[in-house]
């Protein structure tokens, strides 16, 4: 059985063919269209999956946004070019002619990373620090999606009541500060208008403001992890996303978490499947969710 897995993020679209032994055999990537129309996203997805279709028997999608009944609804529309509501499963079934399932990207990655653990644990939390900040919780061997698909959206918890307004409408969300977009939005002077990837590169060169922006993100994430520990009593937290996996980032988060009281400590790891956790998690979901 070959599953065509797709990962829709706020910055990039990725797709791969996942074989029966859970290996990604082919992989493609393209930027997420900046346009606000559903047609633009549908066309980008068509181009992305076309070369991977031969031999695939089903489609599995991990996508940014709340996924409920196959519909993608943005909690933070700013992360998806303003696209608020998109018929994800219907669109991909039409494009591919194959049965399709979909779930949130961080929830999918949580599932893949849970199966990658050396031994099962009662509670594991996955956090992606990427365009946004997303999360997925596996408890008692089950992925929590919630009735409406909102479970795990920990990027929209409060980090700073005096912080910037988040695209979700709240003020001072973790995502508005710690995410790639949050880092870029806070940049001033010669860093203004640069993306998080470039700001990380500047920090490597010793740029003081760039270093401070990244440190502030890492501190915000460490505080979120302490909160997550208090809520879930998780055994470990796994970090993914291009910001989360950037060189030196997790080390900073670990250092800030170590300053919190003992009760809030938890083991922190980088995602074992790195940037492919969403793709593999979607494929696992398809194996379990479809006959
Ligand atoms: P998506 O959100 O589409 O899943 P990513 O996980 O790649 O995609 O996250 C995108 C964010 O990560 C952007 O803000 C981008 O600037 C930033 N980014 C991409 N590559 C790197 C890198 N090597 N180091 C730090 N930040 C990065
Ligand atoms: C946002 C939200 C989450 C998502 C998270 C990470 C939207 C469009 N997305 O909080 O559903 O899991 O970003 O998404 O509202 P990514 O694009 O950074 O991978
Ligand atoms: Zn928010």
C-alpha cells in the first residue's frame, strides 16, 4: 500500500509517497501560495501531488488549521494567506480520485513522534515552532483531536497580556511572540521585513537584536512547556518545525526550562522525523482511520 501524504504549512507545502514499511520514498516541496483564494491553494496542491500519484491508493493530509469534518478552518487566518475556510478533503479527493483523510499538522506530527519513542509513555506533547506554534497531545496511547479538532492548539495560550495581537484575535498568544512570524514581526531597523530564517542567520553572525528576538522566542516556549507540564503532567515534549529544529534553539529552550521549579521540568527532544513528522503522522492516521 502506498499512501500519498501531504503536509500543508503556513510557509511550505510538502508531499511524499509513504510505503507500507513507513518509509518516505519520494518527496516534493513548494511554497504555500501567498494568494488568499481557495483556487490558488487547490492549484498548488494539484501541482504538488501530480508526480506522486501513480500507484498511490489513498491520500493522507496533515494541515495547518483546525481540521473538522474534512474542512480546514484557520484559527489564525494570517498564517494561511488569509484563507479562513477550505474544503480540504473534498478538494484532494477530486484532484486525486482517491479516498482522503486529514488532520491538523501538529496533531499528525505528535502521532508519528509518539510511535518513534523507545517506550510508550502515558502523556507526550509535540510542539511545532514554525510559521505558527502548533501542538499535539497523545494521552493513554490516543491522539487527542477534540470534538471540533481544536485539541492541542497551545500556541494560542497567553504568553504576555501586553504582547502583540495574534492573528487569532487574542492578545499576547505564544504564537504571536515565539513563532517564525512572531519573530519576524517584532524585528526592527535593519532586520525589519526579514523572515525568521534570515534572522537566525544574522544571529549566527552575532547580530544583537537577532539574538535577542530568538532568545525571547525560546524563553516564551520554555514557559509554555512549563504550563503544558502543569496541565498534562507529560513525560516528554518533542519539538519540531523549522524554528524549533534550528541549530541552538532547543538548547536555549532547555536552559530556560531548567530555571523553572522542579515540578515543571520534563524531558525535551528534537523531533525524530525532523521535517517529515507531519507526513508520516498523516500516513499513520490514514492507516488507522480508514478501512
Ligand atoms: P511550515 O510552517 O510551512 O510548516 P516550517 O516548519 O519550515 O514551515 O516553518 C516556517 C518558518 O520557519 C518560517 O518563519 C521560516 O522563516 C522559518 N525557518 C525556515 N527555515 C529555517 C531555519 N533554517 N532556521 C530558522 N528558521 C527557519
Ligand atoms: C496555527 C494554526 C494551527 C497550526 C499552527 C502551526 C492556522 C492556519 N494554523 O496556530 O492549526 O497547527 O499554526 O502551523 O490557524 P504551521 O503552519 O506553523 O505548521
Ligand atoms: Zn492566537
